[in-house]
C-alpha cells in the first residue's frame, strides 16, 4: 500500500481483516525465544520532496499491530528558509506519532496545542473521534537549515475506543526513561522494559524502544507473549534467531511463540523495537481515517466537512513563505 493512499484527497478505500493464524501464546510460556516470521525491506518513496522508507501500511497486522503505518523520513539536508510542511488535515480512529532523530519540528492542532519539538522528543496525536493537525520543520531548521530525520507512525485505536476525545501530548527527551546496559542503551519511549516504564500514556498497551548497540554487543529482551513485537533497523547490522542477518531499512516480524527476543549487533547499530496489544479487528481506511466500516468513514468525512474537527485555517496558523 503506497503512502499516497492515505493523503487527504484520496478516493481509495481499503478494507481488510488481519489473519488470526498466529494465536497468542499461553500465559504459562516461560523462557522461549520468539521465532522470526519474516524479514522485509522498506520501500523507497517520496512525499512532497521528502525521501521516505515505507515499512508498514496496513499490512501484516497480525504481526505488527497496533502499529498500522510506519515510515522513516529522511535523513535530508534542508536549506535555511525552505521548510517541509504538511498543511492542516484531519485524522480519526488512529494515533499519529512522530519521533525526531535529527532536527526539529512544529506541530499545531485544532485542540489548541502548538508544540516546537526536536531531536529525541516524541509526540502523539490521539485523533479519536476526529481532529486536525499540521506539521512542518521547526524554527531552528527554518532559520539555519540542517539535517531532518525521524520516524512517523500511526497506532490503530481499537473499535471500542475510536470515539474517544482527541488529545495530544509532547514528551521531551529528558523525560524519556533510559536503560543503560553493557554495550547498549535503551530509550523507553512507550511501554516498559527491564524495570523502566515510560511516563507517556496511551489508550492501549504499546511498546516503542529506541536501542543503540555497540559492535559485538548482544541483548536478550523480554516481551509479553500475548503481544506483538517487531524490529526496525535504522542503521547497522544485526543477527537475529537462526543466524539471520538484518541490515539498515529492514524490519523483523516475530511470531507470538515466546517471551523474549535475542539480537546481536555485528556493527554499531541503531534500532527500534515496537509492538503491543494485538488488533485483529476488521478495518476500513480512506485518506487519513482508519475506522471499522464504510459507514464510519462516511460519517467521519461528513463531520469533517461540517467543521466538527476544527477550523483548517486556524489550525494552520501563519504559513511560512
């Protein structure tokens, strides 16, 4: 599924239901390493001149949910005075998130939030029953230029919570918990690992760990056997179960057949481990909405057109030229 399928003017409707072939492991399962279901390559793409690596777009939901969309953007060198901008647009039924690896960003939404955030910061925009936001490179990049690099993802909200009130929150890098290990560091953006728990709250259980590993280091990380977990390698080279090798831009999807995953860094590496509560509900996507049936999609567009998500002009604020 191409990134273009999700833009606001898209007329393409996608329906599906994740396979239930991979059932959750028993809660009594102890000390079994998860097996690898699939290693897959990201797909190169462009969005408004920005280089993307498309990883997930509604596919393999039985292995990656609650994550529904996942892109790495950049790295790209931006000239001063030439920002990258996505004008105000609606969302419903999902939680768009952005994690900045390099540079800075500006977020503004119809809830009254106006955030400037930068390298190491994490933002979540829980759209719930519907809201608007805009995003662009931040003030520092606009003034000075520089490198812009980060991760954007959509977390799918289960049907019972899709009508929740919209919210947004910014977690600064100094508030993200860190696990320091021999040869490795884990930043606990969401979820919990090795006794360190994220302060950021979400509607559902989600894990989002940013891991840096020195060459030759190894990790054995516990995961809930009832939840999904997958790896995305930003840079470096990893060795996973059965001596399978992973390079930059690849992801590793796991079966839910164990309570830990093991990884070894054959080079200095940077990766994300993501996952959480499994969502095998049927879904319908159209543009920026991920809901459970076509009637809900039609209602979301009607509510947006009626101004129930907020004001487009006010959400955009002053546009840079």
